C-alpha cells in the first residue's frame, strides 16, 4: 500500500509518517489491499485537538474514517480500530449475504474480536448511479459510513435512494 500523508496546519514529521504507515499496514492481514492502492491520510491540527482522516479504496469498497482527539497518536490508534471494525462488520455481512464477488477480497483469516449545520450550500457533487441491487447499495452505504446511497436498481432501471432511518431500519426512495 502506498501512502499520501498530508498535513493541514502542521508539517508531517518522520515519526508521524512512520507511525501512520506502520498502523495502516497492519490492515493488510485482514483484507487484500493491492500494493498500488493509495491510502490518503489527512492530519489537521486545531487549537485544542487533532483530527485524522483516513481513506483507503479496496476491492471490498471504500474504507474511511475520521477521528478527533487531543493526542494525535491516540487518534491514529482509534482510526485503525474503526477501520478494523468496518472490515469486521462488512466481512460478517458478506458471509451472511453470500456476496461472492465482494467476499473474495477478504482473507480467510477470521477477525476476533460535532456537526455544524448551516443553510449554505457548501459543496456540489456529481455521481454516476451504478446498477446494483438494494443489498449491495446498503452494503456500500454502510462501508462509506453514509446515511444514504444513490444507485440504479437492476430490475426497474430507475434511480433509487436507500437511506438509514432513525429507528435503525432502512428506507427506499424510488423515482418514476
């Protein structure tokens, strides 16, 4: 795995780089990550806390986490723990759903065990709604840790939105 480590309001030292690379390389024992895969790590320093954002594209989907902590090295450890939890959760879900094409990217080894709301448009994003079934859409939404996911339904050929409900279930919005 290759690393792109970027510091915002801080210069990334050799010790920081070594710790991040060592911790993230430990994920190789859980899933197959290609050696050409680029793991993007953004380290930000605020007056009282540090924030680390990690994004790793893998064959199983996008692994992503953000951690805010007073100590940067503790934030790195927490971020790796969160990524391992995502891998464990998705591996369990895949084994239950028999998603062969995504499950092949996992190794056979078992894994043991504030928002600021504003009314201002901050970002515009264009996406391609890929064809898939609802189970795969829910899987990808959970892997991205998003509250909704837009996709094109394989059966109806319409654009749909699956979302996480406050009661813990999922909802589906279909277009006409």
